[in-house]
C-alpha cells in the first residue's frame, strides 16, 4: 500500500502542476479547484467530482444544471448532479446548449460530464471547464486504479513520466534513466531497501520543479544568460515545495532539494558540503550529470561516453562524492562493458 501511495502522490502532484501551469498560461484562476483535486486524490472516499460540480454551479452562473456520470460496462450511472434533471443515454450527443465531455478510462469504465447553459459559454470559460473536466476524469481514474491496483503500476508510472516530460521536450526518457541508474548505484553502495527505493523515486521526480520554469528557458537553443541560469537554479526549490505538500513524499522532497549540491560545497541551493549532503542526493547528482552529458540537449549534441566518463572521474572529490563515483563506475563496468581503469 505504501508503494501505491507514493505513485498516487507523485501522479497527483504532476497532474496538478501540469494543469495549474496550463491554467495560468491562459490566465484562468483555478487555484481552489486544482488544489482540492490534489488533497482528494489519495483519499479512498474521494468525492472530488461532487466538489467540482459544486464549484461549477457557484462559479458559472450561466450554467443552470449539470450531471456527472460514470459508465461501467454498457451503462452510465449518476454520481452527482445539480439544478434541473438532465435526461441522458449511453450514446454521445451534442446540443448547442450543452457542454458535454467524455473520457474513456479503459474498456469497462468511462466518465461523462454534461452541463446545460442558459446562454453561450465564452471561450475562456470553456477552457476553464475543459481543465475541470480533465481533473474530474483523473480523479475517477485514480479511484478505479485503487480498486485494482495490482496491475496498474507500470502504466501509471509511464503516464506520469510522460506528463512531466511533455513540458521539456529535450529530456524525454531522462527521468526514468536517472531513476534506474540511481537505483543501481544505491544497490552497489549496499544501502537499505528503503534507501534503494528512495533513490529510484527521487530520480524519477528530481526535475519536477522545472514545470515552474518558463518553457522558453528550458527549451532555449543556445547559451543561457546569467539571469536565465539563476531562474533554472530555482527548480530544486520548486520541486521541494511541490513534493513536501505530501506527507508520503517529504523525504524525497528533501533529496530533490539537494540534488545539485556539490561535494566541495560550491553547489546550490544550500551550499552543503561532503556528507552533510544526503546520500540519495549525492547519488542523483552523479546519475543526473551522466545522463545529461550523454543525451542531446537544446543547446548541444550528446557528448561521447569517453568524454562524459572522464568528466565524472575528474570531478570526483570536487563535484561528486568519490564513494558514489566508485559505485557508479562499478555499475558502468557491468552494464556497458566499458574498460575503466
């Protein structure tokens, strides 16, 4: 169950941040409903759809009635409604006075939101409703997955990563590679099973704070200005703020906060030195740097394995914990069959 809660906590945070960023870019104020979504997700008695409909009835005076349906098998069942009764059937329909949104979660479950408006809904309010309906469908998806969590872990984890990497097109696959490499390094260091697990999950979300960084900076082709670099350096702080809202993720939040610290104390944001830096953060630092150097980025092509390897070795006892570098080299010898002296 703890593993399930970690997945759900990370999924809810990433989905929330992604949609909140989308709302902000369209100048839509959805703070109340978006963060209510986060708080409700891992609750087995999740009543977010009911609260969302209540929010719609208050914030959209032109909408006089609404209904939220869940389809199991071939039949829709009413979950919540407000205003006048809306007649519905199992087929899609479109009327000019209705806002209808359908989501298919799997072959046996789907959700439908139907709203009736007394007057035409403006474009900005339609965009707002699109986001709210996406949140409603996500809450039902999670609720359904909690019921049958034995088979959903891989699909949910991959969808979670895709949401994060949608925002930064040059880091596709980066989070998963860092997570897997960090886990291997942690095992080489003979860390506890909990620390090995934490290394994996921290690697998976170490860059989550980048969602708060302007896309124009993340995907800039060319060198960053000093001002832009200072903005980029804030992403561990944002990541900590996002993750620490979840009790389940507080340790991981701390590791994310310190993953750009350096062994010699010249890193950021805390300028911690040596073993003051959490061991998981020291592991992520090596794995993150290795994958960043050997992957194509907006501002350069991928570096060769030989060059990247020499950079890691040269920065042992400066940027990196020499003990972690040694474990990393052992992993590379086994995984890549590299001839490392």
